[in-house]
């Protein structure tokens, strides 16, 4: 059964999508735009917009009881690919090794004039983590 995950603290960019969906242990976060809590698109620089997008991804994951540590892959769309280095600075402040797999794609434009949009894929491994802790000999999946 597919469960919808809605980040209620952020207005929807368009109404025909879930912010994220969960199917079993898999979480798929829809493209998140740098939308302020008042519903307006951020006009800040790429670093501010990156932080907003990451906050929105985190908000969707929190609805599944997870955080950014469970992200396996992030796909990032930039309206100006030359801003990738500045985006990476923020990305590296938020994520620790092992880093999620990542794609960064330059696009001609994004909704509302946004500089960035990001989507994420995560897996809830908490049950596996508990089993590995309880198994005194360890298991191949945990090492």
C-alpha cells in the first residue's frame, strides 16, 4: 500500500502530487522547490535556496520518521549549472560520509523562477539496524 507523505509546513507548488510517497521501506520525495512558508518562491541566492530545498526534503522524510541519513540518492536540477560549487558547499554542510549518490543537472528553467529543485530517494533501514545490533556475531548486511 502506498502512503502519501505531506510536508504540511510548506505550501504546495502545484496541487497534483504528493510531497513524497512511501512503499514499504522505500521513500520517494518529489521535487522540492525553494518555497518559503508563506508560499512565495525564495528570491535568495543559490545557497539560501539549497537550504530551503534540503529543509523541505527533511520535512518529508520526518513524516516517515526518518532524517537525511537515510537518503540513498538525490537528484538536483539547477537553472544555472555554474552555481553547482556554491550549492555543493551547502550540501557538504548537511551530509556526512557516506554521502548519498547524487546527480546534478543543468536545466533551462524551473517553476516560479527557482534556481534549484531537488528530489530524493531514501530507504528505512531501522529494522535491519536493530537486528544487526541484537546479533552479536554481526551480519553481512551491516558491514
